[in-house]
């Protein structure tokens, strides 16, 4: 370890370090953030959910979007995997189906950043497994 | 710092460690490696989450899934299901005691909803053994800013404006304490952190030191700058090995970064911290006793004045602050005095950490804004009384405090209200009692503690508390008189009035407050010889229910003192005066005809 | 210094800033009762732990009562010293202390002079509220040859601790245990005999109760006196005659040498001798040793150990054996006068009487408790028979006199017996600080220079300051002398030598305040410097009244060397009159 010689050094160091902690900081105040949940059940993973998730996380970091990406279980739309759910504060959650990395970028550009819906939205009158007892 | 998509925070506090949380960390890590998830998930050992009732705790970030009572063998499942497949392991989730529903994430747990964590902000959040995580959360930014932008006077002014009061028991305004110490001129001054936490059941200081040691170190450095001290000492009880270890790690990391030592952050300010070990005597929480103990003398208090701010450690001006007080300080400088002063009540600002214990569902460590009511703490955060019993009293302030009752449930908690109600904030112990608790026995329990912990220097505390305890024992043994109650009161007042230090000046509080709020219970003990709660064995009243008694004579034969008489096949009678309350008849009776009151 | 005004019991009083309420009240004639508080004015030492809480008073605007002994006055303070609240608190606290104290006052050796007892009287305690069978803190009794510890009677006033640590720097006593079982004791609750205790007994002299008391040898002495097969002789130390009268109501400083001799004779001692005789003998040996070392030193002998330290004081001997084991070869090897007397008595005098040493009982009357320990040391026994059988204190002698219905003040003055009752003025001044070294100088000067002293009084060696230094001109050779009394001062002096601050040829050290006149076996003085001064003056008055004032002029000493010992430092003298020292553990 090397000595921190000035306040500027300390601030720079904090900047470098905070990325790693971002996920914890954000999860501490989830209600004020855009929550993106990627269905990561077997079917989802098989359909490429992990890649989608990575794309989303990278985009969020890059564009400094106040969002948090979490994993979810199967939403019951196995025919449309990978699926993701996006909840913008103050709005109803929206579920997108057949999301690949291209669609994921599209979701970010259009829906998250501009509030425009895109194709592939699945109606939201569902109940996830997680909400059952 | 590497970026992971998922963090698994495992409580590394003393409580959870005792239930093998260190093995849990190992198992989680190996499972993650096995499933090839090392790039995605990180396991972090953190400080205490406070929810000790259900430890060990594993919290999964980012979705805040809160696993309770995790066993080492559960780890593989957590990783396989949750990390890999995004499915929560339901059986490990916290179950709401009222609705019996599993609660998915900590944000929806009653225990956390009403809490506001300032002193505990980093506990259960960062890895206390990794200074980088502390820095990432603006650690050492407060001291950095102060050194760059403020004079000691300005920094003290902020502390005064924040309204922070000492969390160790006395509630003395921290800013004023600093100001006094800063004005006394000396070639050497000292900053002392009082980590001699001694109230039975209280463990907030330990948790802070285990979960966020750097906050305390940073605050000490800030204090050092303000009062003009270059040396800091942490007086910590040797019974806190984990806290000691974490502090040692933290001190050496801070030294390596130059955040402790000479010329901190390139400024002329130098400050270093050393640990001093105590043997865990309660009285050493009193600052003069603490200083004597640090000097290698017998841990006993001396008459104040002189206060430590004039003549403290080695005769030099010394500022003593408690751990929780210090933990509040860096964030006050980061967010501003106004922010802190906006929390709490008029005269008690900020939050207070309480150790919830006793007959309550959610035992643990909580931090709440001043001004919250006891009702909110007990019923919303604490989840109500265990087993659906009736609430009777809550004891706050440890052995120096008193008991509060039903009528105080809606009183906003702050320093002054608790004092007015005949108790005190103390260091934040909160023990809940239900209908099964005998208040005389409760007072006796606390006196037992003070008798044990009195240093023996002054006569009223040394002998007086012993006598108080003896009288309470006498009452619990069914031998008390109404005169005893009078003497109990007089003795309590004299001990309070004449004792040398805070220990003796407050030790009769449990007696006085129970005498005030539960006088009927005392009277029942001495007049009717009845313990309403049924706790005092000697006061159990045994009678025979005539309609149930078959006159089998089994009880007559069992009674060792011949207190039971009666004709064969006729209902028997117990002679109350002869009865020694041994319960032998109760055990022998096959017809549940013996009634115990 | 700044003055402040306050009101005590409706009386306005002006005091210096920094004055305690206790002293301010005293100034206007209000005597607030105290128990733990002790003021050793001449030592500038106050014991005020604020522990007994008897001296509490009510201060307007203060939440709780204030200990007046350790609370400073502030401007405008309003104090009540006897409000109902104060009296109730005071009585309740005293009752508490009494509830943890044995009720054997009738047979307690401190009865009648016990502060706790008088306090109970003063506050009118007539019953002790406490549960029946209330627990008492009890401790193992500790009997050492010099003093007894019965800590059941300890009230934790900490006076002994202050004396032992702050004044004497012996460090044998400190508070141990916690809470109800707190007590002052040696480390690990060892017995005193296993501790660094020097048996100076100053703790006994300040104990307000019967917790610390002298070991009582009076019954053994009485038994010996009534045993027809024994010849019982007594020696009296110089300091005794200057203080014994106080026990019989005489003013401090009254010399009662003649009455003391008469009383001892009445008590039945076969011969009444004087330790002063042995003091003259000590000077012959110690003076010769001093001269020898100085001569060798001045002659360039590098091996010689200087400064030479006196060795008359047994507490001091214990002190350096515990604390300065590396210096065991520095002090004079001469035995103390008490032991020289015993050695000569059980050889020379027993031969003269033609009796066996076992049949001769030597009793000493000493101002000292450490002497009780000293006479029990193995070095001073022959086949288990001690040179001095019993050592009793001045106070013990007084109680023997009272017990025997002797009207002390009406006794005629009588003379010591011969031969061991003859002494010079040089021996008398052994009883005061600086006296031993002055006596040694008187003899050494004449022996060294061959000149007769014009002026026998060496005023420069006298005084009551804790540490004194002087240089004596030995006809051209300056001899540097250091003097210390009280062990704390001794430590300072020795450390000063080690650090090179001082350079001396000879040093006298006495363990007690003022030397033996302030010994722990004397009538208690509680640090009253007037009492010590009066005794001090009496000693030098006695010296001045003597025709012979130099030890080497004592004709019986000259005769003793001629008939028995040969010459000073002879082989026989070495055997009988010198000793050696042992390293003792520090804890």
C-alpha cells in the first residue's frame, strides 16, 4: 500500500474504489432507482440471460444510469426467455420478452432513457413465483 | 476494486461468529468457485446487522435478500439456487411472526423499516478489515476536508451546532466537551475512546468496533485536531477479542495509508492511536476510573473537578468520548450539522442505538431517531412481546436506569424524557419485561450487578448497595416488612445523594423506579406474601381446591413439614403458616387439586 | 491569590481560591466531621480520597451532596453543613460503615482512640439499620512480628495507603478486590512479612480504627518479669524519654528520663539500662568504619564504597534490602544500638552475672515497631535465642505503667543502672533526624584530625526538612554529608546519588518523620509538626545537659573495649556488633 499524500489523492482513490461498492450503495436505496430484474431460471440461462444481464450492467455503469440489476427466478414466460422486468419509480413494472443483447441495449435507449415502449412487452397482470408464499 | 454482480454479505460479528459464520464464508466461497461464479459473486465478511435474534445472517446484494439462521450446510444451496439461478431459498428467509409470511428482502422487514442507521451506517455493509471499502464510502473524507478547510474552532463549532450529545450515558454535549479541552493549554493532550462497554446486554460499541472501526479512528483524529491532541488511546475491554483484532487491522491499514501517523494527508497535523486494554470492570466506564486504569492504577473514580479536560491521562488535558458518539462524527462533517440537527427532538439530536433484549420477538441491535416512541420500538421494530404475553415494563439505561411502564409507551425517547420518567438513556440497553416478570426480582437482579461492579472506594456504594440487595433478597424470600420498604427508599436516596461517582449515584434507580411504578407488587410481597408474577419461589401460595381433592393423602405424605391435614377421602387443607413453599405436594397430586398462586 | 466569598450556614466567609469547603468551614469554627480525610501538614500531604462521604454538605444548586474535604469553594457558593438532608445522609452512611464493622469495641485495642467510635458518638448512632445477619466483609488476619492487620475493621479510608505509597514510597499496601470485599492489603493479599513492607509502622500511626495495630508484646514481658528463674533487664531508646510523658498528659517535649527509669524499676525489671550506652558503642564501630572508608578513599582506593550509609534504623534496612539490592555492600555493617546492646548484654553482661544467656531476658523499649521485627531476625539469634527477647513500644510501656497502677507523674527521678546505663550526649541525639551523623562526626573528627572540637554542636546537621545536606571541614578535608528522614525522602536522596545529583561521603537515613521521635511506637502525633518539633528540641536539650557529649569519651565504653572487645572493628567486635544484609523480593 502506498501513502495517501493529500486530500486530492484521497478523493481520487475514493473515485476509483466507489465503483466496486456501487452495487451495495444502490441496493441500499432501491425504491428510488430503476430496478431491472433478469429472469435467471434454468430456461432463462439456457436462452442467454447471463449475457443479457452483463450487457445491462455494463450499460448502466457506462451511462451512469440510476438503476440496479437483480436476478429473478422464472417468471413463467418460458416461451419468451430471456425475459426482463423493468420498474421505473412511480410507474408500473413492464416485462420484456425475447431479450438478447441488442434488445437489451434498445430497452435501455428507448424505454429507460426516453420512456418509449418497444415491441415485445408482455402484459403485466402476472404474479411471480416470488410473490407467492 | 473488482466489480461483481452480486455481493454476499455475511455477518462477522461476535454473535454470528459464535454460530460459525466464518465457516459459512468459507463454504460460500468454495461453492461459488465450484460453480464457476467467481467472476460474478463476491463474499464479504461484514460487521453486525443487528438482527442477532436470527443469526447468522447472510444478505445478498443487490436484491437485499435477507437469509437468517444460515448453517454452513446451507451455503451450497444458496449459491446454486440464488447466485446461479436467481431463486431465493425460501426456507431461509425471515418469517414475519404475525403473518407467518416469508419476507424476501430486508427493506420489507419491520425490524429495519423504522430504523435510521447513522452510527451503524457501515455495520453490515462494508468489510471492516478492508480500509478501501471504508474509503469508497467517503471514509476519511471528513478529516481530509476539515484539515484542508477548517480551523479547530470552526470544526468545534460544527460539532456544537449538530447538537450531538455523548452516547455513553451522561448525554453531555460533545462540542462543548471538545471546546473545554481545546482551551486548556498543555504540551500534550489526549483523545480517549471509551470502549469499556459494560451495561449488561448492551453491545453497540462492540458491534461498531467490529463492523466499522475506521469511523471511530477517523472521529478520534478529528477530535485530536479540534482539541490539539496528537495521541489517541482506545480503552477497550480484553473480553472483546474480535473488536480488538479489527481495530488492530484498521490501525495498521490507516497507518500504511498515512491516515494515522505524522503529517496526515500532507498537512502539519499528526495523530496516532494506541490500544489500552481493560479488564472489563463496569466502573471503568466512568471517565476518571478509566483514566486511572489506563495509567496502570486501580480502576476507581476520583472526585470531579478536576475533570479530565483539565487533568486527565498522565495529568494532561484529555477528552473522553464513547464509541457510539465517535461513530456519529465523520458523517456529521460530511452531511453537515444542520442535517444531523434535523433528526431527533429539540434537545436530543440524531439517532440512538439500542440493544433490544428480554421478552421481545426481535432481539438485536437497532438504531432509531431520537423521539421515536417505546411503542414503535417494541411493537414495530421489536415485533412485539414474545409468546403474545402482556407487556409489563421496559428497563432502559442498564443498571443505572429505571423501569418504564405502559403509560410511558407513547413518550418520545430522548435524554430528557427518559430522565423525567425516572430512567435514563444510559448506553442504550433496553430490556423488555412481560407479565411473568417480578419487578422486585428485577430490581434485585440489577443490584446484584452493581454490588458486583462497585469499585469499593466510597462507603455508600460499597456497603449501601450490598444492603439494598440484602433487603430485596429478604423481600423476595417473603421475610420483608413495610418498614423495609421505607428503609429501602431512604437508603436509595442517600446512596444517590452521597456516592462518589455515577455508578453509585444511579445504582438505586432500578429500586426507586420499581418502587414508584410497582409499589403494589412490593406491598404484595411484604403484606400478603405474594409474588404476583409467581417468580419468587418463597412466595408461592399453595392451596388445595376442595372440589378437586379426593382426599388420597398423597400430599400429606409428601409434605416435609406436616403442613397438610385432612380426613381420608375428604378435601385436605394446607396450613399457610407452616407451608415452606417447596412444591412437593404439587408434584405428587394426581388430581391437579393443588393450586399455586 | 484571588479571594472568593461564600456563605456557610448563613455565615459569610472569604477564602483563597482553591480552599476546600472543609477548610473554609473550619476557618469560621464549623467542624465538619470527617473520617477518611487526613492532613499531614508538615509533609504537605493530604489524604482525601473522598471515600467515606461523612463530610458531605449541601451546596445550593447542586444535584447531590458534596464531599467538603475535596470540593473547592466557588464564588457565591451557599453551603449548609447540618441540614436535615445532610444529617440523614451522614448518619445513614455511618450506619452503613458500622454495619460492616465488628462490634467488639469493648475489647478492641483501639477502643477509646478510634475515630469511628468517636464519630458514632458524635452523630448519636444508637442503632444500625440492616437486615439481620447482614453480611460482613471478613478477611484473613495477618500477624507480622511488628504489626497486626485485622481488615475486618478497615473502613477503606486509604490513609495507610497514602502513607505507604506517597510518603514512604514502600508500596506494600494498596486497595485490592472490588466492591464489598475491597480492602487495603499487600499485593495478592500476601502477608506483610512476604511483602516489601519495611515495618516502619507509619500506617499504624494513621489508622483511624483498630484495623492496623502494633504487635503487642506486653503480656510476654509481664510473664518474664514474674518468672523467678529469669533475670530481666531493659534498655530504653533515646526517643522514648522525649515522648512518653504525652501518654500521661504532659506537654509534648517534656523529658521524663528519671520518671521512666523509676517506673521501669517499679515494674520489676532487674536492671534498667539505656540503649544510649549502645549508641555510643555504635558510634565507635560505625565512626571507625566511616573513617576507614574515607581514609582509603582519599588514599586513592577505587574499591571503597562511598557514601557510607547509617544502619541504625531497621525499617531503612528493610527498605534497601527490598529496593536497592545492588547496594547491599554500601551501608555500614554496624548493628543498630538495640542489637549491639543485646549482643553485649547476652555475652559480656551475662558473663559478669555468671548466668546463661537463656536466663537473661533483654527487653527494649523503642519508639519503633520495626524494632520488633529487627530483634526477631535470625542474624541476631544465637542457637535460636535472640539477643533482644522483646521489643515494646513507647505506647506499650505506657499501658504497662497504667496497668500496674503506677502514678507516673508523681514518680521521683531515678538514675539508670551501671554499667550499661552510662551514655554521652552524642547517644541521646540518635533519637532525632541528623543525630546519628552528628554523633559520628563528633567522634570521627577528633579521631581523624587528632584535634579537640571547639564547638560540639553541628547546627548545620540539624533540622526537620526532609532532605538536608552539609559539608563539614575536617581540618582542611571537606566531608560531604546527606541526611534524609522518611523513606520517600531516602529514595529521592539515593536516586539523586545514582543520577549524579549528589556526592556524599556519609548519609544518615531514618524512616520516620523527625527520626525516631516520630516513630510509629510513639504516642500518636498524626503529622502534627508542633509535637515533633517539641520532642526534637527536648532531645537536644538532654544532649546539652550532659557533661560528656562525645561517644569516645564514655568511660564505660572505653572500659568495654579494654576488658572485652579489644578495639573497634576487632574480630570480636565484628562478630558481635556487625551484621550483613540480604536481598529481599520486591513483591
